[in-house]
């Protein structure tokens, strides 16, 4: 499905703008709110606090050796990666996909 915005979506927005997009989605049957979409990022991040709330055993994380750079200038070493089922949209206009997330133990 194509995601598009109409003139009504720009009400109250000063143009031009570079505001972030924040959405809600269903991940592993849990509703996740305040999902920040950064089109300039090369990684899908899941913070440890949210990962813990999903109640997924830590031993399901796959090892990751490459650190992330860009969290307020510091280097962050992921705890691991995990593939999760994600549902975006509301029926009948929704899609389900598997996404790989890097789990990091840092403040969002």
C-alpha cells in the first residue's frame, strides 16, 4: 500500500519542514506507540526497555559485532538482533512483514 498525505495533513505545519514521522504499529501482537521513522537511518532500532516488555527471551537475540554511531555522538554496541513480525496499518489497508531490529540498551 502506498502511504500518502493530503493537504489536510499539512494543517498547522509550517512549510518547508523536516519534522519526524511518528506512527503506531503492531509488533508481535503488542501495540507499539511513538515509533519514530527516520528515513536517514540505516538501522531499525528496538530499545531494550521495549524489548523486555515483549517478553522475548534474551537468548533469541543473534549476535551483532558492529557498533552503531550517531546516538548523540557516542558509540553504542547492540545487545543483538532479532527478527519480529510487524503489522502496519488498519484493516483492510494493512500489511504484515518480518523486520530485523537491533536491540540497544540506551535511552531513547
